[in-house]
C-alpha cells in the first residue's frame, strides 16, 4: 500500500486542514501530527485519536466545526467545576459547547446521559479541546439524541427525516459508557443517535459496552438510525479501542452499529473491539442472537460504507464479519475501501469476497490501494 508522504504533499495537507478548521491554533499549523488531527496534549492517557497511517483527504462535511464564540463554557478553570450536571445542562441548551477545566486532562464522570433537545439550538457541537474525557463510569450511556423521542420534544411531523439537530463531537474521549440497562433505546454504549445529523472528529472511544446478546442490538460505542435524507455519518480521525484493553464491546458492532445508515470513515482506527453475541441475525435456534461485526455492523436497506485511510485490526466476532458486517436486505448500496488496511481480525464465517467482511456476494465493493487479509 502506498501513501503520499512527500514534504510538498504534507505541507499542502497542513494548509488544507487549517483552511477547514476555522479555529486552528498555531500549534496545529506547525505540528506534523496534524496529519492525523492528533488532539491530545498528553497521549499517555490512552491511544491517540486517529489512524497514524491514515493520510486520506478529509471531506469538508467531515471536518472540525468552529467553536469560536461558544454558547456555553463548561467549567471556570478548575477540574472541580466541570461536572456531570454542567455537561447535561449545556447539552440540553445546545449550541457550541467548550470546556474550561484547567490545563491538564480531566475526566468528567457522568451519572446519567446528556440529552439533546430537539427544540433547542439546531447545531450542537461538543468540543473537549483534546483534554476532556466523558466517562460513563461503567454505569450509564454518555450522550443521547433522538428526534422521535417525545421526551426530547417533537418538532416536526416527520421525525425520522428532519435536518436537525446536527450533533458533532470533537476533540474528546468517551470512555466506560454502558447502556446495558437501557430497554427502550438499546445499544450505543457511549452514544445513541436517531435523526438529524451526527459526526465525530478527533475523538476516542474506550471500553464502552452495550447489551451482550440479541440479533440486532449493537454499537459498543455508537448506535445510529435515520440520518436526514440518508446522508452519511462522518467519522474522522477517531479511534475505537486502539490498543489491547481499550476496545468496545456489544452483541453486534463492537465499534459502531446502525440500521439503514451510511457511513464515511476517514483516517480512523478500529481495533480490539468485539461482537460477543451468539447465533447471528436472525438468531439460530436455541441462541440469543448476535455476534456480528467486530468493528462495524451495518444492516437495513439502501446504505453505503466508505473507508478511507482507515485501519480495522484485531477485532473479534462469534458469528459473522470479524471486521465488517454489511447486509442490505434489498441488495442495494455499496462498499468502497481506499488506502485502508483490514487485517488480523478473528472469528466468524460467511466471507464470500474478502476475508473478515460479511456481505451479500452481489454487493458492489470497490477496493483500491488497500490491504485486506
């Protein structure tokens, strides 16, 4: 596999990224690590955000959002001022949210999910500045948005296809989220989304879990439904797991899971995630179901999956799709994989075209400049 790593290209990419990032700092402009949008001041607190080998061009739609002139600043400069209550209140108001918790990394322990309200500001941007971890403490989901949940206020008569809220999480870590006790909206150990738009940029997802069995429940880290006009979810320079002991776990889709949703994954890393259900979907007789999509679980009708500069490695399943499970019920949609690496994923069966990728044999798949083994 060949990457463009010449000095001229690297300079061009730095300038291009800074053009996209309206609030780039001097450190961002001068630091070569910007090639993977490394947001961490102290990377010893876990694997960095993004694929270190990913040099794919970043789609404009998948770039950082500006947080100039924020609507809410969580904290007054001390770690103690950055609380679960403050995060919940800020997310309920919507708008641009930043943190002022001091100069050192800080973990904010959540005792309940922060929830987006559909009648608040249409754009919700949560920017941790590379220093903030939101932790579910192994007990709670961390973030929730649902345009069809009346408790979050219905704002249209077509909740399954409305253009807002538009939720972005960036420069932040989600750790130890747990949605196992959720019943109405299961899956999504760290984040659960339906409707509007969602993207994650420069973010990390560590040790999040959802239900361990079930034929369709999933998304150890993220679960998504019904994006506006079937536009894709963008995942840019993010890490799901990244090292042994940091992976996300669920019945299906150890990293991410969705129904009828398209995804564009750029310069991201999925490793050491696990789909631990048994029996597949539909579940085999005598089994609880699940166990598909070690890193990625995509089910539904027409949808697309695009991997660019992304690595899927050391993910595990019990049923199908050690790296990717992509099943379009009406045999539409497609997969594109460019400048990516998929290897050392284990378990499962039903690999009609490529190792570790479970899909209908007639699903169009285009692979360029990539390794799949």
